[in-house]
């Protein structure tokens, strides 16, 4: 999420805030800040990551600047690729949900080369599966997932 140029006077220090990236780690929010003024209200607002719905197609693009929770709504039985995310920050967690609304079985999914995960099972029609990753600076390492289909 890009923020407009802001000026904040914190005592004698003045900072330019030009970009904010947020992440979650073990149920607590870690903020990587560039001079953004922190108040209880701004922390609560920033802590709410929007649910992002990347455009579904042959290749699904994910940008970590748009959020950390990605809901891919699959509408057909064609194979698709979930591309390596852009704009990740080391230590950042992302959550990817594949939601089957196709009316049948999903085609095969190919995860980008940066995703390191155990075997993936596509959800049945009317169900979804989710997976969580932590970015180690090179790869996205699986740290958790739903083990069975969850109703949409």
C-alpha cells in the first residue's frame, strides 16, 4: 500500500512517510514503517489487511503491496498457475485461499517456483482450501494450511 507523502514532527525528528508494508507473524502485527505516525487508531486501521481477490485466469498474479490475504475464486475447470508474488518483505506472511465455484472439478494448479509446499489437493466444487506462507527472503515456505475442504 503506497501512502501519500506525509510529514510528521516527532519532537526534533521529522520523517517522510512514503510507503507502508504490513505483515503478521504468529498472531501479532509487525509493521515496517517509513516515518508513519503511530496512534492506537492508526495501528488498528493498518492491522486490518483487506481480503484481496486477484483476477482469476490462466495465470493469477499476487502483489504483496495490496494485502496479505488472497482469495482466488476459480470459476471453471481449466488449469491455472499462481505466479510468484511481487513486493514481498522478508518475514512477511501471506495467506492464499483457492475457492471452487466452477460447478465441477478444478483443473490442475501450478504454484510458482518460490512457493515451497507439500502436495496440494484442489477443493471440491462449493469448497475452498487455504494455505499460509512465510517469506524467507528467497522462497515462500508453507507454515500452515486447511487439511480438508471448507464450505464456501
